[in-house]
């Protein structure tokens, strides 16, 4: 696999590298990062060949977007995605939840038509760029009607005006994305954690629907928040302590990989790209070292015997596409 080959998103003119960089970590996810380290992470990913970057206002309440803008300014070959659905409001000194660095702002839900237009403008201001290529509806789980009736038409209008290249939605579930796919108005989706070595639930509904309709899928969360990078004693699965059965399965997969002298995280990264609906895999990277490692894992040659052993031992279903 060439992780830096460019492939199209749906029927749009937007093309992305098979390996993309997720910019949630540089927003201070769980631990502080700082501007210098964030820019160094993006610089390293760029030097390796990554040209697709995915951010959101939520990530560090604006910090990720600001830092992405610092690093990507003047790099016209970059393809950038951001998100709408959470509007930032002033909140001096505020931090909370997963975000460890104060940005002076806090997110509030807003899928209104006017809110989407405003969020798009404000993202461009934080990025200090004149365009984003992909705009996702972000986590509309509890806001389906408003996202469909108000936010989606605003995204379609932005696309028609040439202000964005692709209309998308990003979620941690496949069922609602499948409903969105049936509208015929989306170019791509960001599916987080639902098409991985441990969880292929997106294969039951979303991926076949997207394949039929020519909608591209971008896979995020392919390490399932860490367990497929390191299934050790403190492994997390979907941002919580991993259940024992999940830990046991991940460790069994790691043992198969070790017999073939291949890191588990390389297999986890490359696995989703075998599905014909999947255009890109987005890996969260918080440092130059993590960016270099992701590029190295994307380039690892994985022998066919490894995939055969995962299927033979029941760790992967026999019908699942593999590279």
C-alpha cells in the first residue's frame, strides 16, 4: 500500500492521502501539547507525505484549528477537513473533560442553518485560511432532525457556492450515517471506531450503502482509543477501561502479529483500507514521534499469511476484506 497515494472522496474533486492526520490530540487531548509541539507534529506528518488533515472546533475548543492553521499556512497541497455542530462561545480559563489546555472558549451545540454558516466562517478565522475542503456534521446523535433539516441544507449550499469541496458527517456510530447516506446528499463520511480489527459493525450497514452510492468512508479511531496500539495492562477501548474479553482478543491478535514480526498497530492501521468503500484512515498524532511512527506503520509490508492466521484462528471473520 502506498499510504501517500491520493484518492478521490466520492464524486468530488477533493483527493486525500490514504493516511490522514487526526488533529484532536494537538488540541490538548488528555495532556497539554503546546503550539510548538503541535506544529512539529504536523510538520513531520507533512514531511512523511501526509496531505490530509482533520480537525474540529471541539478539539481543544479552537486550539486544534488555530494550531493547524499555523502549520498549514502556505501549504496549498494540504486537504483540510473541519466540523460543524458545536459553536464556540467565550469562556475565559475554561477547561473540561478530555481537553487539558484553556483556550478561552467552550462549545455549545448548534445545528441551525445560521449556526452552521457562522461556524464555517469562524473556523476559517481560527485557521487563518480561506477554505476548508471537507465539512463534517459533528456527532449529531441527539440532533438528527435538526442536522438533517437545517444543517445539511446549509452544507449543500456551501458546496454549491464552491466554498467547500465535500459534504460529510463524522460519528462514532454507523446507523445514523447510513440514514444520512440514503439522502443522496453526502460525498463522504468519517466513521470513528466502527470499522477496526475489533469492531466491524460498520460493515453491516454503512459500508455496503456507501459502496453502492459511491460515497467514500474515512476511518478514524482504528486503534479503538489505544488498545490496538498497545493491548497492555492499562488498555482502553472507546475511551474507557477495556473489558477483559476485548483485551484477550487484542492480545491474541498481537501474538499472531508477533509471530510474523509485524507490529499490531501496523495491521490495525492498514486493515480498513482493504474495504473498497474506504478512502483514507485518519490517525491521531500529538507529536513528531507519533507522526513518524504512523507513517512507518502505514508502510509496513504485511504478509498474506498473517491475515490468513487471523481468519484461521477466528480473530477475523472469513468474509472480511483484507489487503
